């Protein structure tokens, strides 16, 4: 009876996306996410969906574990990893020098970067770069604690930079004309432009290039090695690209 209950509990955890805390368990893969960044990671009808969700489910299966998604704010992800509240961060995170001091990264699974999102009325018909020049001294939005925030502050020193708590809040700010341009991860920007094309427009080029990877605690190099082995197998078999093409058919 206890065994049946344990199995049902694991199945419940695997499907529930509002779990706040799960104790370490070698049979579980506790995945930290901030589900506000479609198509990378989002929550729909109580279920995690997106690139990272697909990768997480496949990775957990390869490792012989049951996936458990733990949703939290972006700035809580790395502290949760360091406190052993989660095993891995799979939430559209890019590798930076500062983050390398705090965590281990698995092999990159995707190269992306930052790009801007505009309201249609603020976008130059001649393209993205004239649009950016137009807003060098305007109000630029970004999400707090992201590489987009760092870029905006360093690249637009004469502009007013407003940091939003999350991507959805930033989109609302752009729509309400609180800012003139948003700087964020390109997959999320392009997704937003496709979903709200009557309001927003983004040019399909990158301001920079960033390697995206999954973060693991410094105290857990064994898990890093296991995840890297899976990624290497996926690279040989083409499975990694197959998962990415589900969400980015043109790549």
C-alpha cells in the first residue's frame, strides 16, 4: 500500500506545477523554472509547456528520474539551486561569467541572444537599427536580473532604463506606452511579436549572441556529468535539434 501511495505521489508531483518545496530524492529530478517566457517555458492549463519543458521531461527519462517542476521567480532560481531546493535550472538561462562563479553549467543546447521589441508605431519602416538609434535617449524596458537588463544599462547610457518584475509585466508596460522598446531574449521577443502582431514588431536579428544552458549546483558535478552525457548522445542522434524544431520549425 505504501509503495502504491509513493508512486501516486510521484505522479502527482510530476504533473503539478505549483509545488513549492520537494525534499532531495534520487528518484526525482527537481527542475527550477520561471514559467513566463514562451516559447521557452510557460504554464498553460496547470501544465508546464515549451522548449525547456520538453527537454526536462526527456532528460528526466534518460536519467531514470521523475520530473518535478518547481515554479519560482527568476531571481530565486540560483539561490534555490545553491540551497539544494532544486537539482537543475531549465528556464532559458544563458551562460555569463558572473553565473559561472556560482553554478556549474551543462553543455549549451542552444545559441540565442538579445533583440528588441517595439510597438508598431515606434518601429522604423527601414528596420531594427534605425529604430534602436531613434530610442537611444528614450525609455527602454527590460526584465530585472536578466542579461537584457545588463545590456540595456550598458548600451543605452543616455536612455532611462525601467526594470520590470517579469516578461509579462514588461509586455504590459510596452503596450501601455510606459516604455518605447524592450530588450529581452530573442525567442521570447519573436514569440511575442508573432502572438501580438497587431501591437508589436521585432526585427529577426540579434544584438549579441549568448549560449543557453542548464545550471547545476557547484556541489553536484556528478549530475553535470550525467546531463552532459545525455546532451552528447542527443547531439549524435539529432534528438536535441528535433526537440528545438518542435518550437522553432525554421531552424
